[in-house]
C-alpha cells in the first residue's frame, strides 16, 4: 500500500457474520510507508466494528483485484495526531468540513494501520 501515496481513497471489503462481503470507500493517508484509515462515523460504523472483531478484510488494489489485509488499531496519541496532520495536508484544502470531522475525537479514536497486506484473493466469477 505504501506505493499508493497519492491515491485519494481506497475500498475496504469486510466480511460480515453471514459471510457476505461489504465494500466501503474510505480516505487513506500514508506516513513513513504505512497506510492509515479512519471510520468517518467513529465506532458506530459496522465495518469498523467488524474489523475490531477480526473479520476477514481485503483492500481493493485495482478494479477487481483485492488483497487480504489486517487493520491494527493505532493507540499511540502522537501517531494519531500525525495521522490527523496527514489528513489535513492531503484533504484539507478541498474538503475542510469533512476533514474537521475526520480529525474529531470520535473518528480519530478509530485510526487503523493497514498491515500484513497479503496476496491477491480469489474473487468469485
């Protein structure tokens, strides 16, 4: 994911308890080669709650190509603040209102780092 520094958003696919995949478009920022995402609606977002329960998660690398990924919560306050700065720098000029919301306490508390990016997943035909 580190090579996609300029990508505006990504699609996260999270499997629900019934085995169905649900796609969610999210903003992504990169710091020091690591990609970070947040839930715009904080802990209320179903995809975020599923990720915390270790639901199978994939990121859409390009149209029709998904990679398995693990999202790890970021708990270091200094790193959370750096991620907030990255959101301001990347999105603040064009979307100041949404960025303010994404950097609010509720959304910032959901900061996740994309780790363990895997191999191309088999997609249904």
